[in-house]
C-alpha cells in the first residue's frame, strides 16, 4: 500500500518523481484526495480501498479518470464534501486519503 503523508526526500531518489531541494515535486504525481484544497480539482487515478467501501465508491461513480472537486471542509476538517459526477458526497479523511488523484 502506498501512503502519502508529508513526504520529504533525504538522500534518496524515487523513480518517476522529481524533487526540488528536500521537498518532492508532486505536480505530475498522484496525491491523496484528502490533500486537495477547497475548490481544487483532480482526476481519480487509483482507489486503494478494498471490500464494501471500494464497491460502494465504484457504485457511486468514483472510477478511474472521474473528475472530482473539493467543495468544502467541515469546521474540524473531517468529513470533506466533494463534487463527483454532479453529486455532492462527503467522505471521511480515512477513506479519502486512500483515493489517489492527479491535480488538473
């Protein structure tokens, strides 16, 4: 499983990722959906979830290359409202952090 959380490069290189100084340049990389800021848009690239939750997200139309936009965050930051195929869906951070997107 891939887990993104404030990645920093320390004398290591990652194939396919470019970095500036000690911060990764993730402009062309997949990031967790939970890291999109309000009003940012992305395209779904991978869903790392398994089982019923994955099936439910697929049923809701959250498939590869689906456009998604962050609408708003709750006062404490969890859950977050997303616009997916014309429908507003609120996801908890534990779920949205396992959905990889590419910023557009």
